[in-house]
C-alpha cells in the first residue's frame, strides 16, 4: 500500500437463531521482506453480527497514523493482527476448547513469548443469559506462526467440516 492509502471494510452477517459462524479476519503489515511495513495511513474494519434480525455483536478495528505515532511504530515488530470469532449453538464445544487453551497458565518461572500474542474472551447474547461463542484477538511477528496457532485452535472443527482449510495454503 502507498503511505497515504486508506482501507475501509464493513461486513454484516445475518444469522438465524440456530446458525453458526467462524470468522477469521486478519491484516498483515504488507510486503515486509521488501521493507513495506504498515505503509498506509488508515485502516478501518467493522464486522456486525445480527441474530434473528437483532444486532448481537459488533467488532471494530481502527488503525491510523497520528501526529505523534505512525502505524509502523505502534505495531512495533508485529506483522499480523487479527480477530477470530466463533459463534453459534453447535460450536459451544469449540469456543470452550479455545478459551480453555488460552487460559492455561505457564509453568512457574516460564516467560511469556512476546513474539506471538493471543487473547480470548467469551461472548454472550445481549440479554446476558446465553453463552454463544468466543472472540480471539491476536498479533504476531511471524505471519506463518500466527496462522499455525489459529490452525491449532480450530483443529476440533476440521473433523466436522471435513478437512483442514489451511492445508493447501
């Protein structure tokens, strides 16, 4: 991207009450091997999920240069950032599995790996009564390592959908 380039994306998902959704949405820094890292001025991404006509979830990313800090400096060494959303009644097992994996504590004295960051939280319907999924936010220095971690987290889903969608990438 050119330094003055800006990108806007809006995605709307309309789900039936018993529908399921797995959405992975990531942005990479560009052609970083050619020195093009986060070379744009603005990125805005909005994903909205409606269930039975009612807005249940909206997630937004708004990354932009400011007077005091460029996107490249703010992103430091990270070359990928993204979101993975898992929603629906038939995917509770997957959401629970992912949240359990991300909650695991490291061994005493083990240092965290700052090269790859993953964080997850549960999603509940707007009335607060019903668990319906999870959201995972991530950033990593290595794009292949981030994709591998997403692939590992989604492994239980591959049996249901019939194959690993990352296998031929």
